[in-house]
C-alpha cells in the first residue's frame, strides 16, 4: 500500500485519469473529491461490504445527494492557467 500525505486542496492523480483531492479536513474526518471517467465504479468499502450482506437501501450511498462537488480539479486549473 502506498501511503501519501496531503493537505487541504492538494491532490493525487492515478493513471492520468483519476484525481483525488482533499476537499476538507475537520477533526478526525477527511472529505475527498474524486474525479474519474463514468465507466469507473467508485464505492466506499464499508458500504460495499454491507451491500453484499443486506438488500440495498435507497439513497444510502450518497452523502451529498449524488451531486458533484462544484469545484474545478487542480489538474484542470493547472492545464488552463497561463504559463509563467
């Protein structure tokens, strides 16, 4: 397992197509923003484990109503900023 340290609004890029950004740090909780192609499934492990043993519950997997975080990715910002 690769372990990385990141600060708020810092990101990591996986395979040039998945961007994981630390959106917020509050106490012992970290909110992550994940940008990935639609064909890549993203699931929280604890929900995946529960879904294997229980029938699905409507709306269970969406903390934010299934809406994307209204922010542009750091990768997109870097690509669109003028070169210095």
